[in-house]
C-alpha cells in the first residue's frame, strides 16, 4: 500500500531544493536569448571570416613591413546586385526603429528592450511561487545566478565578442554587465533586508554567527560595488572606481563563499572567464618604442614604431606610457590610421591621438612639450622633433560592426576627438579602393565625411592626414566630400586647403545632412535642372547600393545619428538598399 501524500498546501517550502531549480530556469532563459543573438549574427560572422575581419588582431599587433606607395585604382566599382541589397535593406529597415535613443539614458530602444526582458526574467524567477516574506532565499539564489552574466559581458577577451562578429567588443556589451550587476544587487537587497526583518521580528542576532555576519558583509560589499560604479563616479574618479571595483569583487567572492556553500558552483564560471581573458591578454601585450608630438596644448599625437599589421580601422588599444610617475595607468585610444599596407597617409604607421581632457592626458601633453622644448634647446632641432618613450599596448579591441566596402554610399560623422574613429575608417576604405584596387570587390562610390569641432585651430590637428586621403581619393573612382562644422563664434583662423572640403561656422544637423546625402546623386551625375536632379535622386536610391552610417563622439552626437537613421523610415531605407549604423560613444 502506497504511503500517503501530504497535500501541497501543508508541505513546508524547502528553499534549498526548489530555489536552485529557478537558478537553472533563469540560466536557460538568458542562454536562449544569447543563442538567438548569436544565430542572428551568423551571417555577419561568416562574412567577417571571409573578408578576414573576424579574427583580425586576435593575436595582437604585428610587424610585417608591408608599406607600399599609394596609386590610383582606375577600377570601377562592381555592378550593384539587386537581390542581396533588398534583403539587407528589408532587415535594416525592420531594425532601424530600435536605433532610436532617448536623451540622457545612454541606451537605444533595442538595448532598452533587451534590458527590460532581462529584468523581467529576474523578477519572475524571484517572485514566482516563492514565500519571500517568510523565506527570502529565492532572491539570494537568483543573485548568485548573475555571476556568469556579470563576467561574461565584462571581460575584454570574451568568446561572445568573437561569436557576435566584428564590432561587438566588450564596450558594446558592457550595458548587459551593468544590468546584471544591478540585478545581483536587487536580489541581494531583497534577500538581506527580508532576513534582517525576520531576525528583528523573532529577536535573533543579526551580527555574531558566521552566516549572518558574512551575509551582512557581502551585502555591504555589493552596495560599495554598485554605488562606486554609477556614471558620475566613473567619469570623475575612474582610477578609484577601477581599483575599488576589482578589490571589492575579490572580497565579495570570499565573503559570499563563507555565507553559503551554494555560492561555490557559481564562482567557477566567472573565474574561468577571467582566467581566459588574462591568458589572451598575455598574447596581445606589446612593449614598443613611440614618439610623442604635441600639436598644441590640447592634442598629443602618438606614433608607435614597428607596428605594421594586426588591427582593423576603428579598433582601439589600451595604452600605457612609461613617463614620469604615471606608469601604472592605462587608457583606451582609437587607432586613427589604417594598416601601412593600404594606408593613404604620406607617413603611414600606428597612430594614436590623446586630447587633453583629463589629468593623465594633460600630464602627457605637458611632458611632451617639455621634452620637445628641451630637445630644441639642447640639439637645436626643428620644431617637428618629438619625445621618445616606451609604451605598452593591450589590444586591439572593438572596431566597426559595418564593413564599409559592402555599401556604395558611406556617411561618416564625428564630433571633437571622435574623429580619430572616423578618420581611421576613411583612411581604410579609401586605401582599399585606391591602393588595393578593390581586391575584395569593394562597392563604395560616395563618401561624406563630416566633422564638428569647437574651434578653427582644431582643424590643424589632422589636416595633413585629411589632405593625404583627399588627394588619393581625387584621382580615383571615389567621390569624397569633407564638411567641417565649427560650433563656436570665434574669429576664423587660417584654414588648411583640404581638397573637396568646406568649412562652415554652424552646428550640423545630422538628420538633414543624412537625408541630403541619401537623396543627392554623385557629383558626376548632377544636372542643373531641379526636376532632373530629383529624377536622378530617385534613380540612385532605386539602385539600392546601401548606405553605411558611422558616428563617433559625445553622447549627444551619437544619439542624433541614431535618431536620424531611425526616422528615415521603411520606404527610404528600402529604396537606399539598407542603412547600416555603427556608433562609437567617447565616454565612460
């Protein structure tokens, strides 16, 4: 005879049996979402592997000594194929509303949807059939389940970045890392506060026993981690934030393992992710000689020697310069030149630019100018002499998710020092078309390069590079136009003579510029008649060659670019053959 079964309403809830099941359910949910994202990215990954973009730089910067002088391609772009642009245009038109970005959030609609779904999954798993008031362990178990997500989306050398295709580096995935950390904090607060309430209700000691004391210590450390990682703290005290972040997480690992033995299984995946990250960094570290040149009191150019290959345009490295007492600080800088094998610059190489915005960059600029003055006095050298230092490179990382060579029209827009990103992309695509003769069947015909700056003097920072690239493009099949917008009401200084460029004293409207760029045909096809121009515009859009939009700079500029693409609508996006977008935010 079978033993009687106790009705579920009279059974005591065993959190140590039931709650780990919800950890597994939550893990299945986020892994399923991640698998879907990887599946959507498979075409981009395959295309990146075919063109050699996906694995570029995985082993760090290399030396091949492959520089060749620039020459005109004289080769027409391949004819537009209708089928593929229609598919790409339909997909880009469908996802373009997700680019819309509200002010001050630093997130677009697509990211907001992802984070909302993630938070909803966490809350459902915490509250579903859980007696939280009497037994709040479920919230603690779900807090532990955040560990793999927190570290998977934080490490710089993550397998996830590789699977999602080029341009999806750690800086693009970090928003999920922050949400997972806050979800862990939410679970910890629910678990800790309700247990403290129960202890107070029944007169139990909150401090004293090991489990309670380690639990309170873990919650306190988690509070420190979250509060010191808020955006104002990161922006104003980044080095302090980084040190506190690392040290408190190590302490949090120790205290949480003392608090509960159920934490140990969730500690191993983060340790594996971090160990793999450190191991891959060892293969990417490079110590090189470099020359520092101060353009003025606000910009320092860094030329790293013996670096010929191993990076894509738009990627960045973490740079450590051995000068003064700042040898322990490293900062990210975008590589502003293409590989010497196809760079259009008269002096190609591995170039970085540091604008004097913080303590470290100002100290670097001051050191460079002092060394240049000393060299000029002691050696009576010319004003072009630079300061010689040693640097450590970690990278490259990130890059553009859009391969410009797949699109007939390219729109590059930057604000301030964000031009280092778009300038590298410009050098790369012009070099691929001009120097390499469209070896990968690059389709690019038109390029609009827009730069918004605060004063006329800033044009001199990168004027020689723009002149080199514009000169190379002028003798080719590429229609390159450069627009520079100066936003301050200052007295115009001597403006460099950059081919096919215009300097305007105003603030740019990205939406209007983008609409005009999409609607206006190449200069060689323009007619004097307005009616003919409109007809040619429609014919151009009907070709469906696609438009690539890349924006970099402050949050306001990248948000304007995202909203401009989102507002174009389905009809214009389809007619243009698809509008791909990549933004690079220059902030912490």
